[in-house]
C-alpha cells in the first residue's frame, strides 16, 4: 500500500517509482595552484531501477578547473550512459560563474 511504499522511501505521483537509485561520487581539489586556479578531477556513477522497465546507469569522468575560490569553474568531461540495450557517449565542455 501507499504507507508501505512511503516507509521504504518511495514516492508516488506522476513520475514512475523506483526500486532503487544511487549516486557515487569521488573528486579531489589539488592543493597547489596552476595559474589562477586549481585542478579538480571527478568521477561519478549513477544508477536507477524503476519498478517497471530497464535499469539506467551513467558513468562520468570530468576534469575541472576551479578559479578564485569557486568564483568560476570550467569543466571538460566524458559521460557513458546505458538504458536497457541503448548506449550513449557524450563529451562536454562547461562553464559556471558564481560571483
């Protein structure tokens, strides 16, 4: 019933409920500066299994460049995704400005 699903951390609504989902992330900010910033390698793995349907997963590797105590961040990354039998690859470049 609804109470049982809520007690196990599930959600009801327009979106499909999941049996499980999780995210693992590891990153490191280098202690020494290279120019005005520091390097930040990052690896992230995500997986979700809906009640009905295929498990989806994503593996991502990224190299970031953090500038002036997080005032700005540049990132170059690669992402591999799999949903059922479908697989995808992506390379991306991003920028984030916080001040």
